[in-house]
């Protein structure tokens, strides 16, 4: 990520690290990492020079021309808001470019509001799955690691989609997103099994305590 000098990927990676640290219980370290990034940005020129990549402040604030494309795209959405102007062809026909460097605006320009809804359904399902499968201290270390890794990947994929084409077309992000959805579904199936096993183990211990000669656990 660092060698690529991709601003979006760098920011997404940094945010994913902070979120993973926070969710894993290392909240002080997460806040410290966020604070260190703020100090590096405001107190030194190292991070700023990396982010600016030799561009002017105006170019950076314009997201390397993306805001201009986005304004033009938004102006065209009103002509056909529900079904768009043609998937993967509207950008070329109306703007003379292959993409407007935003996954959701690309889809809205091509397929309208209906297309964006279809795109958001699996995205929201994945987000809901991660929330339902979020790890706790009672979970096994392997389960916590898997949940945090999938969360980090989800953050990077979503943020990356804001400034580039991604999982709406044949793109490496599409493959990553498909694997991510399957992995989240598999992860959610692990937790009920863990809860059932924990309940069975508790039941066996209680039964053993009620047997003659068995130790009855002290009352809480």
C-alpha cells in the first residue's frame, strides 16, 4: 500500500488498523495510533508530503479531478434517475471516460437508483453479518482473529470503492468482495456452534454436580 502511493488505500489501511485495534480491546493503542497520525500530519511534513505526492493543495482537495467528474455526473442523473443511461456505457457516451472513479456514481449513472439499490443489498448484508459476528472476549482467539481480519478487509474494500471502480464490474475487488461475503456467512455459523457447545458443557457440569458424590457448585 505504501509503495503504491495510493492515498485512498493508505487511508483505508490506516483506518482498518485503528478499528481492529479498538475492536480487539486495545483501545488505548487505537487512540494512540490515531493521535500519532494526527501529530504526523500537523506537526511534520513527512505524512503531508506522502499524501500530496507533489501535487498542489487545490489538486488534492479536488481529489485529482474526481470532484469535477462527480459534479458532471450528478448533473446527468436527473435525466434518468431510476434506470440510468446504460450500464458501463453511459460514462463513455456522456462523459468520454471509462469511469468517474466512484463505484456508486458509476452504477447510478448507468443503472439509476434501482441499480444502486441492487448493489447496496449485498454490501449491507455483509455489514450486518460483521456486526452480528463481532467478536467478544468469550470467543476463541481464532474466531476473534478471523472476525477482525474480515472487518479490516471490508473497511478497505468499501473505502476503496469511494474513489475508484471496484466490485460493480469485473475487477479484483469483486473477487475479494465475493470471498468476503462467503467468509462472513461461514463465520456467523461458527458462533451458534460455539454457543451450543458451551451450553452443552455447562449442562454436563451441572449434571455431574447433581450426581451422588459429585461436587455442587457454590451459589453465586
